[in-house]
């Protein structure tokens, strides 16, 4: 007879879980790992719990099955909280497994706090496996994690429960909770607004990454002959090479001229977590919102809101706009003008030069992950993403130390595609230990460090507010040497002419490679206002 731990892990495998990421403890983690080995689930020992959560996030986005994070109680779970918050605000399904305290250990204070209370603002549901059917509890968590808006769920484990006998009962997997069909009155209201539009612009967000939603987006853009802006997380839902793809929406100056010409803005699967923390700048332009679910904190008041399946909404509204208000030459010119803003003069290696060299060197199908920082701007503006989920970025939590672990998770989930991680020096310093995880797992990850020895984006803001330069500079760090210390291949690049050869060498080298690139941080003082305003 199997025990509860074995039954739970077997069920995870049936849900499509192939990997568990984390740093184990000495109690329930051992039961889970023992069962995982028997059921074909690979355990990835990471260096940090937060990094493990971000690896699991990428795994979930690539495979479609919720990612799984395993930690010990107390400090392990607390250290994973940043990654759990990232999954929550970035709308990624994640199952969090952590040890609790046994029921007969009420006298113990060591490493003890209310873990469920700590995670309550971050998770969609929690359970302590206290029902008669632990597999059904797990099923409910997995369905909840994936239902819109996706997010993390928490399962707290105690050894007495996990090691209890369990009689296996075969049952089908529960059906996923899918978005409902759009309601007829809401569609009629949307049609009424769209009927007055001659020059609509579609603003596609993270919900548009789902396959049928992306197909609906392509259909609407072609039927309406309407340009499409994509949020950072929606990038690739419409290929950047598509004739109606305009470029990124960053709540900034780059896209503003075209938005000022629009007479209707259609939010297609855009989530409020993707928008910058400032007021909506187009209050005089009618907005139609198509979304899979209502939002807890609406960013704006739309003239019409359609809640439900995006692909169905797109099909229902395909003839709501009469095409002809925009022409392709106008869109192409605006697209190139936006890209040109990302190219600024520099005394050394400019950030855009690094991105464009990587574009030349990267094999077809390369995925990209991007850390928080000023280097986001040239990466988002210039990198040609051809399909959804080939460009990973955090805009809900927008945490640093994201790109490297996310790249590792993506590479392990889909080894056929190389993954390129764009990270700043500050972000890498927060999670450099995960280079060891990349080496350990043989992940096909190329890590490019924009090394300017500063917190560049905050320094730009500091200068613009006319504060003296203070607290923004790091001592120079040799990241190539750091990477080599983990057994990772590494190169240092200091001249523009060396960029392309080094990147080609990196992509030709199996396994993880780090490129430590000395970029001119002063270029951001021109780049940021050009794109953001």
C-alpha cells in the first residue's frame, strides 16, 4: 500500500509536472523527493528558494502545467516569498510545497510562524491536507492555480499526514476552469463603441499569450487593419514581424504619437499589473476592454468591457470595425521611429548595440528572459519576438534577480530552444548562485550581463530630480571570473567590435555561458527619456 506522499506525487505527474524546484528540508521534503524519483519527476536542487520559484514559473509557462516549488519550513518558505509574489503578480500557476509543524509539536517555537498567514496575500488557496481525500485537495489546488487569473497556491505538509497509508483510487483529472463565453449585452456595447472608430489601436497584454487568444489577436488585426501595441508581457502574442505590429507599449513617449491619433483603444487581454504606476494618459479616447476576468484594481474605466474567452470575443467582433483608417506605410514608419529611439550615441558599448549583436548571433527559436532594470528598454524595443512565450519578463512584481533563474527553468522545460538571459549587474549579484544550478543541470542558457557598475535606472531618476549622485554605484565586478568559479564558461567583452564574435562563440558553446559586457551606463540618461519621456 502506498502512502499519501506517493499518491500526491503520482497525481502531480498525471497533471503534467515533470520537475520540482527547490531547496529541501529534512522532513517532508525527503518523502516528496523519494516519491518523485519513483514517478519520473526530476528534482532540481537550486541555490535559492526565490530562484527556484522563478524557474518553476518559466517551466509552467512553457509546459502549461503548474510549476512546483519545494521548500522547508520557516526560513526556506520566507526566502521563497519573493518568487511566490512574482508568480502571484505575474499571473503564473505555481504549487508551493512546504513543511509545517507536526500536530504533537505545539511546544516548539524554533522556525515557527504562521506560514499560511504570511502567504495569504499572495496565494489563491491553501490547504493543510486535513481532509479524508488528499488527492482531491491537490486537484482543487491545481485547478485553482491555473484558473484565470493564474497564480500560486500553497500546500502545507506534515510528516504524520504524508506518511499515512493511502489506498489508491483511479479517477480522471478534473476539468480546467476555462473563461466563460462573452455575454451578449457586453458584446453589443463593445460593437456600439467600435462602430464609431475609424482608427482603432489594439493594446495586447499578457492574456493574449494563450494560443487561441493569440490567434484571435492576429485575426482582429488583419480584419480591422489595425496596428497592435504589445505590453512587455504580451510581446510576441502578435509576431513583431507582422505587418500590423507597431511595437511595445511602455506607458511612455515612444508610442504616444500613434496613440494620440487613435480614436479608440482596444485592450486585448491587458492586465492592470502590466501598466506603469501613473495615470492613464488617454482619458479622452474611448476604450473597449476584452479580458478573461474582471480585475481587483481596474486601471481605467472602459466605455465597454467584455469579460470571457478572448478568442470568442475576437470572432464575435471581427466585423465591428470598418478597415481603412490606417495604412501600412504609416504603421511601418511609426514602428521604425520607435525602434530608432532605442539607439543612442555612446562612448563605449551602447545598450542597443549589445541587443542588436545578440539578435544577429542568436539561433532561430531562441527564447529571451529579461531582468528588471534600464536594459529592459532596448531589449523590449528591439528584440524581434515571433510568438507568444518566447519573451519572458516580470512586470507585475518587476523584481530583480529574475532573468537567470527564469532562463534556467525555460531551458530545462524545453531543451530544444536555447535561452538568452538579459540581466543587469545588480540583478545578477542578487542571484549569481543560480549559475551553479545552470551548470549542474547543463541548461542551455546564455547569460548576458549589462555591466555598468550601477543601478542605472534609479540613477537616471536621481539625476532627473537633480539630486547629487549618491548610493547608485557598485565597485567593479568581474562576472566572468565569478561564473568560472561555478564551472560556467564565460567571456569578458569591452569593445563594440568584440560583441558579435563573443556572442557567436557563446551560442556555439554547449551548456551555460556568461558574457560579461562592459556597457556605457551614461547612455541610459539619453535612452530612458527618449523612450519613456
